[in-house]
């Protein structure tokens, strides 16, 4: 489901095929190809987002592509102008990426236009005419895209919602795999980090689409329902992060009763499968699957009751409370999936959803498009500035190599560099590997097709289809995109040159040269390794965790309507954790010699993720259960936990470290345990008196005392370990 955007592929196919077909029939194939080129240059900027941003992005790509082509095209006519043109154009265009992700896709159009100006695939029309046709192609693509949008205005939202459901389902499955793993599995933990980052990105895109849709079209039934589904999906992520409480404690408590834990684990897998089936139905616009969740939940509830009936509660009270907490968590996840199912079946018509416009806008991440952003990043400390300078020099080197050795179609070297090279070494290395693999596979497939047939009509069809699929996949599955890019180039050239096998050979060689230059450039030209900035990323994550726990503490004291500040703090904590996970992943892709203090960093990343999980667990319980008033013992614990986080940030920021006192926290811990033990004794007396059915209030009080005490002790332990590891990291930095 996540691999292909079929709507975009359809739009791109129509926008390319129609002008080529029409103008070829009138004997003006070059015009059709130029328009198709404009479509290709503009299409990458057509990514999920608001309708306004979609139009602005495609228009900007069309204009930048056309203007870049005309400047580069005329400069290439003069030998003395080529080198300064490449340096200035590549740097200037790439530098516009400081304006964010969509801007980087717009700049991609300009960079490709500069490279394609060296292609000289046709010479029957003037450069300025071709530039206008490229711009017209971008407008043509925009019109087709808008037309498709109005035919299926809900398609982008449905696809993004379906993908978010699929990733959420994967996240649920992975957490159960962690629960069932008998030992710490670093690979599973890294996968969990990656999925969380992916979910954060999808949530951000959905916020923009859904909030913008409500802003422009009002509170329509469709927009309201999709926003309700999105809220349930965000809550599911928080719930998934919050439970089970502690994998080690769960496994230890049920080491002699694994069958019961298996029943609960299997139910989580059923929840994940049901959510994925719903997502697939939304994606394909087919009938929703039968909802078996209520029936399955009843079976799990019976298993919980059977476990309670077959144990001595005095001996297995902790296991019972852990299982009860797990059941509560699964009940809430089941409720979220049932909500989504009911909304999609139009059974939730009476549910109202209100929001204040000023408040909801705070959930969107605004992009600053002022000139100040350009000036702020105009120095070597900026990753985008370094990348732009590096890219310009490597492209120039690629051009000089192609020119000196008279490489046939040397612009393929430049094309490879522009497509592969990214601001950090890790992503460039990954793209290099995928590009080489994709090129070799594409070349092998092309050789097989050439051996089977020499039909130019088949070459033309395959060339257009491959090009369309390549540009549709380039942001989602780069290896597959590289295969189709290779196929499209080979078959398009096969129409112009009879020696197809030579074309394949040159394509592979040029790709290897370009990939090698890109990797080499990132390695030696002002590289910025993740270890150089990892301190700042860790501080940002710790600060977000600090603010989130502080909001939980404040809410526990007041227990009124959930404030906006709580929701914003939660969102920021999730996003910053995703940023830290991504930074660590990039760090692991860098050369071994540059992976400075990697084990310690990994320990901090894992602890930060666990801290966020524990905080979310505490916050979710407080929000969704009736609780007693926050005690002074709770306050002592949160104060100590936040103190540890503050010290950790101070160490990384080279600020003064404060001395801590352990007396207060020790007394608070003893007090909390006494309260729980006293309630447990009261319950034991009731059981001995023959009262087997626990009162609802007694059960809630026991559950609250057990969970809150456990979470506070866990959070304190984690925050202390974070501080210890931060000290280790700082000590190694100073050695």
C-alpha cells in the first residue's frame, strides 16, 4: 500500500501521453516531448498537503524548471560560461531547500532542468521556445492534477489515512514482538524508532490536509469524520507507546503462565490486523471488513477472569494488576478501532466535533518563507549551505570528467549526482547503493527485452510507462524508481539509436561514475557528521520530554478539561523523539570512524524513547481513569525526575550542574508503598471474609496506586540512567 501512488501515476501518464500523441500526429514530436519534460519536472513537487500548497508547489516547480533551462541552455553555448553557470545555478537552486521539504522538491525541478539542458535530444526548436514549452508542460500537469483532484477530491486524504492505519498496525505488531522477545532486541528497537518517525510524518501531513480542508470548506460531514478518524489514530499511537508498562516485569510476572500472556498478545495482533484491513478497504474503496473486535475482546475478558479465579491474589497481585492494565489498554485500542469502523459505516452521525480556529492552527508547523531564512543559513554551519556548495562542486567535477574523456551522454553523470546527493552522508550512501542496484537490475531487464523484441512501438510504450512509474515512485521506493528510470532512458534512446546494448553499457558506466563522485563528495567536502550535532538533538528531545511530563503533572493536579498546552507538548515530544531516532539512524549509516560514541548515543536514544513511553503511560492513565488528588509524594517524584532531566540538559549545554538530595525522594517512595500495602491488606481482609468480588472503587484505587507508583519509580530510574549516560558521553567528548 505504501509503495506506489497510483493516482499520481495516472495523472502523470495522462499529462505525458496526451501531448506526445497529439503533436506527433501533427509531425511535431519535439514539442510534445518538451511539454512532457515540463510535466516530469513539475510532478515531484505534487506531494500530500493542502490544495493551496499543491498549486503553489507545482507552479513554482514549473517556473523554476523553465527559467533554469533557458539560462543553462544559453550559457552552455559558450565554453567560457559553462563553469560559472554550473557553480552559480546549482548552488543557488539547491540553496532554496532551506524553505523545507516541499521547497526541496521544487528545487529538484530546477536542478534537473539544468542537467537536461545538456541533453540535446532535439534541436528543431529554439532554447527559449523549449523553455516556454517546459513551463506550459508544468501548467498542463497542474491542470490535469487539479482535474483529477476534483474528480476524486478525497483520494489523497483516503490514501494518507490508509497508509497511516497500515503503519499504526505495524507499530502495534512490533511492540508485541518486543514483549515476546526473551532478550533485548536492538534490531526490533531500531525498527520501532523508524516506524514512529514515519507515523509522525504522516500525522503532520494529515494535520495539514484535514485542518486546511475544514478551513476552506467548513465543517462538512466528510472532513469532520476524517478528522475524527485522525484523532483516533493519534490517540492509538499514544496508547501504543504507553503500554504494556514494562516488558521485563511482564515477562517475569508471567514466566510460569505464558499461555495467558499469549492470549493477550494475540489479541493485539488481531487489533493490528483489523486496522490494516480497514486501511486496505479505505485505500481500495471497497467494502469494510467484518468487525470481530467486540467478540474477540469478550474472549480476552474471559481469559482475564479465568486468570483471576485460578490464582492466589496475595501471591499474584502484581501479575493481576499488570494484566488488568494491559486489558484496559487493549480495551481502549479496541474502542478506537470500533470508533473508526463506526465512522466509516456512517454510524456516528450524532457525534459533534468543535474546535477553535486559533487553537487548531497551533498544531500545524508553519514554514518561514522570509528572506531572513536565506541570510540566516548563509554560512558553513548550515547543513543546506554546505550541501549546496558541495553539490555545485561535485556537479562541476562530473561535467569536467565527462568533457575531458568525451563520455557519451555525459549528462547522465550529472543526473546521477543530482538525484543521489543528499545533505548527509548516510542518506547519500543509501541512495548510491539503491541507484546502483536499480540501474543494474534495470539494465538486465532491458537486455532481456531487447533480445526478445526489436519493436520500436513496444520500446515507446515501455519508455513512457517506465518514466511515469519512476517519477511516481522516486519519493517512496527509490530502488524500484531507479529500475524504471534506467528502463525509461534505455528505451527512449532505443528509439533514437539502433545500438541499444551500447546505450545500456554507457548508462551503467555513467551511473557508477556519478554515484562514486556523489559519495566521494559527501565524504571529503565539508562533511557534517551526525556526531557533531547529536548533543543538540538529544537536548531538544529531553526538553520536549521535560515539558510533556510537566504538563502531565499539572493536569494530574487540576483534572479539568485537557488543555491545549498538554496536546501540544505531547505532539512536540513525539516529533522530537522521531528527530532523535532519525539522527541516530543516520549516524549508524556513516563511516565507522565517524560513529563517535555510538553505543552511548544508542543507550540515550533507547532511554529517551522508554522515558516517553513511560510518560505517555502515566498521562494516558490519568486522562482516562478517575483518580485521587495528586499527593505530595507524587510531587516529590516528579520534581526529582524533572531535576534529572534538567541536569542532563545542563551537562550537554555546558551549564552548571546542580546537586540533588535523595532524602525527600526516599521518604516519598516509602510513603507510596505504604499506601499501596495498606490498601492491599484491606483487600486481603475482604477476601478472607468471603468477599471475592472487589468493589469498583477499591479496584481503581489499587490500580492507580500500583501503576502511578510503578511509573514514577520507573521514570526516576530512567531519568537517572539518562543523566549517567549523558555524563559518559560528555566525558568521552572531553577526553
